[in-house]
C-alpha cells in the first residue's frame, strides 16, 4: 500500500522574507519540526483527526514570534498585503480548530510577550502582555494584597489574553463572575491591522481604570470572538482585595515526570490564610440542587461549585487511580464545595460558615471532614490551594479533552437540562470515557456565576482517547448533538454562550439570535475585511461559509432533523 | 419617498400618531444644553411588532427614527437631531415577569423606576436604583445608558445587572441576547456566542437599535444600618474611602458636599415633576448648609438574607476600626439634623430627594465623569476653579461621588446651577469646565451632546471602529442619526 505523505503548505518566499524582516531570523521558522509542534491544539479533536488522516491543513506554514504590539501589527499588515491567512496563538489551549484552511497560514505565537507590566493598587488592576498567565499575575498582585479573582483549571497553561477571547470560566465565578467581567481593557491588533484599545484607556489622556469605552462598548465584540477579531497584545485585568497573605503555601516541588508516579504530597497544600474550603456531600441530586440554590441566594462565599464526577480524575495522581475511583465510586457524586474568604475580617469567615451550616442542616447534606470520610477529604486536598490557584494541568488524569457542552441559566433548569442533553447524546452516539455514563449524565459540573445564585454554568466534557479516531469522531458528535439539542429545545445559547468557537454551528443555526450569524459575520467583516484571521473559527467569513463542504452541511442537517429542526440551506 | 403620517397610522393605529405643534414642541427639547430640534411626528407604539414595522418602513424611506421611553435622559438622547419619527415607547410599560425563584424581572421600556420599585417593594424585593434618577425615568433606558446604581460600590450587587435582552436591530429584525437567544426562557446574560454582547448597545442612545425588553437582577430588600462620616474636604475622604472599599464594608456608599446634602434635607423643597423646574426660596436651604459639615461620606451596611444582624455587626465593627485608624468620626446621624438616618434608609430604595436641587435655580448643568480615586480631589478643584474663573459662584456647586467596584473607579457628578436667564452663560462655562476636566484626565464615558466631539476627538481608533459598526448595522443611518460620533 502506498504510504500517504503529509506535506505542509509553504509560504511564498517573498511573504516569508517580509515577515523575517520584522522579527529577525531567530524568531521565525518554517522548519518541519517546529511547525508540527503547532499543528494540534489541546482541545482540538479536528486537529487530532487530521493527524490520523495525514491531512496537512492544520500545520501552519510558519511560526513567528513577535516581541511587541508593533511587531504584531507589522506582521498583520504583511499578511493583509499578501492576503495570507494567520492565526493568533498563545498556549494552544484552544477548544476546536487549528488553522482550518488549506491555504498557507502564519501562526503568530506571542510567547515572547509574557510580562506583567504593572500592578496598580489605586485602580486595582494589572496590565499584562498577551502571554502572561494566572500564576504570574497572582504572584505579583498578592504581594500588594490583591488578586485577579480566580483562575481556570490550569494556571500556567492559560493565558489571560486568549481566555478573554474565549470562555474565562473559573471557580470563583460565584463572587467575581467570569473573566469577561474582570477585564478593564484590551489592546487588540485587529485582523485588518489597526490598533483598537477598549475601556477608558482608549481616550487620550485617560488612565486605564474603567471597562467601558466611550458610548457603545466594543469590548463585547472582541470578548468571545475566538480570535476572529484580531490579536490581543495587552490586557488590563481587574484585581480584588486579597486577604490571604503575600504568597500562597506551596506543596513540595520535585514531582518526577513518570506517568505511574503517585505521591500525593506534590498536590497537597493547605488553604491560604483567611480562606476556608467546605466540602459537602448529599444523598441525592435533588438535595444537592436545593442546597446550591440556598447557598447561592445567601449571597456568601467566593466560590460555589459542584464537581460531580470530576474529582475522580482531578484528584487522582494517575490514570489508573482515576479509573479505580470511578469504578468504586470513591468520591461522593452529589457534592458541592464552598470557597470562603475573610476579606472584611476573620469574622466574615465565621459568619459565612455558620450560614452554610444552617443550609446544610436544612437540606440533609453532610460535611466531609476528618470525622466523616477522612480518606475522601484527604484525597480532595489538591483543591485546598487549587480553589485559588490551579496548578493542575498535569493532574488531569483522564484522556484528552476535546470539547464541552456548557449551558447557562438558573440552577434547577440548567442542571436538569445538562443531564437531559448529555443523556440523549450518549444514548445516541455512545460514550467516549468512563465518566460519561453514570457520571456527567447524572452530576454535571456546576459553577455558580452570580452572587445571588441567579445563573449558573454547567460543563459536560468529552474525553476520548486521541489514538482512536472513531472515539474522536464520537466525541465531536456528542458535542454538536448537545448544542443542537439545546437550540432545538429553545434552551439558551448552549455551548456557544461563552465564546467557544463552534463553527459550523454558528452559521447553520439561524434559530440563535435569531440569525446571530448574520450580525456576527458583519462584525467580522469590520474587524477582518480580508477574511484572514483565525480561519474557520467562531464565525465563518463569507468565503469560508460558501466553501463549507456540502457533505458536512448534509451531516449537520441530518443532526438538525434528528432534533426536529428543518434543514438549512446555504 | 417621504414617510407620511398615514403610513405610521397604518402601523400603530389612528390616534396614536401626533404631529400637532404642541406635541412636536414638547418633544423638541429636554433640560439639557442640547439644541432643540423638531421631529416630524411622534408615534405611540404598543408592541415590538409595531416598532419593527416602523423601522422597516423608515429604512425604505430613509427616515430617521429616534427611540423615546420616558424623555428623562436629560442629555438630548431623545431629541430627533435630524427630524423624522420619534418612537414613543412610554405606553409599553408592563412588568412582564417577576421571577421570585431566581430574583429577576422582565420589563418593557416604559416601566419607570417608581412603578417598578413600588411593585417590587410590595413583594419584598428591590431593583438597584441610581442616585438622583427621576422617579419617572425608564428603568430599561437607565440601565442601557449605564447609569451607575447606588449599590455600585459592591462588585457583586451593583454592577452587571442586565440579564436577557430583546431588541429591534436597525434593519427591523428582532434580536435577543442571553438565554433568550434561542427563543425560550430567559435567565442568564451570556449569549449568543459572545458572552456579554448586550454591552454593545449600552450608552448608544438608540443609535444601534431599539431595546424593547430587558431582564434585570433584583434582590430581597436587606436590613441595613446607615453611617455618616463628616469630613472637611475631599482629600481627607480618599484614604478612608479606599480602605472601607478595600475591606468590602457596606454596599451603598456615597460622598456628598453640603450643597447636595442640604438640598436633600430641605423639607421646604419638593422633587420636581418636570425639568427644568421653577426656582424656589433658598432661605431654608442656606440655613441647612450652614449646619452641615463640608462633606459627608455615607455608608450603608447591609444584611444578607440569612443571619442578617450578624453580618451587619461584623461589618460595623470593621467600619469602626477603619475610622478609628483614620482618626475620623463615625456617626449614626448627622449632627444638628434630625431624620438623616431615616432619610437615607428611604433613599436606598427611592433615591430621588437629590432632585430637589432643581429648586435652587431651576436648571442644572451636570458634569458626569469617572476617574481614579487618586484624581478626584484634583478634578473637583479644577471644576471649582474653572467655574470661579468664569464668573460662577463656586459655592453653588453640588458634588456627588460614588465609588465603583470597591473604588477601582469613582463616578462623579458636579452640578452647575443656573436660572433660565443665565443659561447661555452657564452653558458656555459648562463646556469650558468639561474641557478642563477632560484635559486633566476625567473620563466622560457617556459622551452625549456637546461632549461627543470632545471625547471622540481624543479616541480616533475607537471612533473609527464605532463608525464602521454603525455603517455595517445601520447602512441607511436611520437610527437616531447625528448622535455620538455618528455625525454624518
């Protein structure tokens, strides 16, 4: 059998030369070994499938590392001059879609722009370059009694700039909201090559202290755009009062990089000063929901979340431990945890804990502690520190993560809806991982996203083994099925409510908005007049829309019809 | 083809379109310095479909449309700068839903603060209200225009309160944000796709669409204890204010000078129904001012739904600690003044007593801006000095300062007062003071009327993008044309 060769696209020499002139030869490469490193993103089932199929379209033609906003802008200008596609790249933690084009694509990796430029105590904000991460900003801010209000599930892996263009969900959404609520301004090199600054900083002579620009707010167009509006080069994030001391207690370093190594000491640290983490288990889903609602409406705490089955891989040091703990139902499936901080005084902690205890007594929950399931509370110890600052990218001991169903809404409806959506999806397509059935279909992750507990986010993730293409395809089907299910049931925005790039669902789901795709395509045209940036993501350009394969559209229409929606035409 | 009255009558019904002189004159101006301009007609709509049909017709005939809810914007938003139709939504005034399980309401544009708050209070809830808002102002428009509410010092309780929205786009299409976006139940702000897309339509003065429904957070009415901190000047307020906010003490918090405080406390003055108002006697007002400290910081420590007294107690203790450390007094009333605590408890729900300030001279020219906390003293001084240099009696300046998000920023309102006969002079001075404040770093984030060219002239990149957005979404430029940076 003839061996199929995978040959990446190459840039025309004049384009490469023009780019090299901007950054110098040491910060640009089209070496095969280098470009391959950028050819599959973290949460990228499409990229993985292309690897299996030896499809080169996810392999960038070159990687370029600018060192400043000015260099980013110059690169974008060159790309526009030569009509060359390009993608912004921070850490590759993106959900879906690498360069989804068969044309040569420039990957603009902003890893050299990695400084915390300033922490301003007066305006309680920090100015960061695009590649600065949560760990950096928290380390700098905590020295000044401030913090950014949360971190997602992988501190050093997530960059705030790219998070601003995507989801930005973190554990302390309950008090601080998602990252989108915590951005003062961004500096964006638009896809067309202009500089756009949002917030008060956009007005000459005004400091960067307020999040709304003059008049209509343009940040809301960038937020959640998945990179289609341009490249964020600087971001000013809000900071909040931090009572937990000038540094965080660190667990011992020195974990060997051995897959089967399982000493929990590296994951175990105490909660920071003036912080308490309360774990509660419930006898059933109904009592869990009742408690979540009551705690939410008590308006206390910084974080209020239910982990469901997630603890199994989150707190297990090896894949084998994960599987064993799921099988043995080691962790209580119906649970929640409350993060309490004493910002006003120590007495705030006592007050809030008393309120939680009242509610748990009312709802039939039981606190996990040394007297009740001591082994479980010990195994949950990674959360003590991680409720504030995640260091767990390596600890996610499950298979690859290739997509999510993330719904929003009031706790009762969103929790039940997620169970229903997920159950239907796995009934239709089957499961991809041990946590799918009897796990996420029963107890999805729930994040309170509002201090009155008015609205919540749920998360049901897909974890196929990336070495098996059929599981990757199944994972994709589960995600798309879930999204279409929510739309067909007229339940909220589904997974697309957080700015996750979900094309082709945006373009072929006119029910959303309605016709949100028309508005978004118009917005993309404003930012990206040549349709070059982040091809295939979030909202197709007109050209991408027209070129979307008939066969794929037919598949999408089949899924629509399965959920009672009429097929759509281009 | 020009749009005819009969065309609009065909949509909204005969008797619901007015083009008589009295009506046109009434809709030609507000109390602001924005120049009056006559619309061609005023259409009283009662449904979203009627709005959609008018907008579609306006596109066909290139007729400007100006949305109008209560007419109490006071910055010229509802003045039809290029004529055309005023779409008057004041009759769309239903409270469509009150969700007591999830603490939100759904309202139409004609619902006023007084109407909504009265309804909610009867059920044990409250809507967050901006200080000094007219009770007849549209809640929907006020939130859309980013009026900061009194609870804005609290990150959790006073900001990001808009949930789902429904609007008519400039092409007449209906569009929804939040959970509503798929056509089902409301209940969350995110979506479609972009997490906080609704923000695009804020502070837009109706130039990018007409919002027709809005979901807003409400909360149970809290128990509270109000405290007063007398201060000699703004400079000595900065440090305790910052510390109080850093420790997240209290929910509502505002700083008033004695001009504004005396206006609120003057029981001989009433809240005017219309703006501008008729000037009234100032004798009692002047006497009250002489009894008041120059500045007073007011802090409301609120309970929560559970163990309310315990919550108030630990915050009060922390507040006393901050004041002791700063060597300033913490009082439960204002010396020499009776009823101050009761007044402010009431103001937390219905904060319109400050509107009595219109009794002073009838007209108020406000300077509303935001700034970092370390600039507030300097900016107030600049406003005062520039006014004095321009011949204004600088003892006649009212000042209100509101911390935003635990004093990350401050919202400031500085008022210049004038009689009708002084309006031209004071308008000119008001522009000079505006310019001086902008030059010193004050941020006018809602650049309405005469402020528009001054602010957008300093924000070229942002303005260009806004114009592109306007061109893309409103290619016929029918939505309230001429406002903001959309001058062509």
